[in-house]
C-alpha cells in the first residue's frame, strides 16, 4: 500500500516493452465502481475474491505469453492467500517493493482519503500492522526485493529491469514478467 506498485509497474512495462496491468484498476474497470465501494458493499473478503479471480485470469494469460507477459501490479493484500502466491510464482518473477513505514505514511498523506479503504480509521496503526503481517509474506514470495526509499519510480523500475535480467540469466526457464 503506497509502495509505488502502479507507478513503478508502468515504468517497468515501458522499459520492458510489455503490457501493464494494474489489478485494482482492472477490477474497477470490470465492475464500474471503486475498490472502496467494493469494500463498503462486499467487505474485504468480497474484494479479495474478485482480486484472486482476476489474478488467475492474468496469470493464465501470462503463462502462455512465451516470456513476453505483462507487468502486473497487484493490490497490497494479494499475497495473503497462498493460492495467489503460487499463481504469481508460476507465471513470472515476483518483485517486492519494500518501503519503510515513515515513507508509506508520508505518501498516504498525499493520497485521496477514500482511495484506501483499510486506512479509514487509524492509518499509522494499520500501516504498522500491515507491514508486520505482510512484510514476511512478501519477502518469502519474492524473487526480487527492492527498497524504494532512495530512488525515483523510474530509477526503481530500472533497478528491477536489471535484476530481472540477472534472474533470467541464472534461471532461463523462469521468465521475468511481473513486479
């Protein structure tokens, strides 16, 4: 959440000359409503179900892309389900954009208040809890971990592109496809 997945992902897709898919934006496009609205009506479980379904569709399309699959920006909580982590690993390289709590809070101050349904009541407490819960899961699922604090989104994308190239050279069967 606020690590820069969408912004870095768009930059990475341009660098790699690949399609960019933002899971949250795709859900909004398919449903015609915002992620916040889905959270209001269906709660987090309803949203996570939609997210997993779309991830499965995207992963299936990437699997048949012969190494030229899309760069995919997932929602922050997508790693909570083991089946999602397995899909991501099977369809391409998984990149964890690690950000410090302070950086996330600073970025969230500039974001629309209604755009982050999980942060409505206690942003600082929620960010602290989410980092503690999700950080180890992200780290375990990732092929590449990049700290986002010191670089611009384009600089971060360039670093990921280089890491993906290194990963491909080490293991040619695993095509670099997603952050």
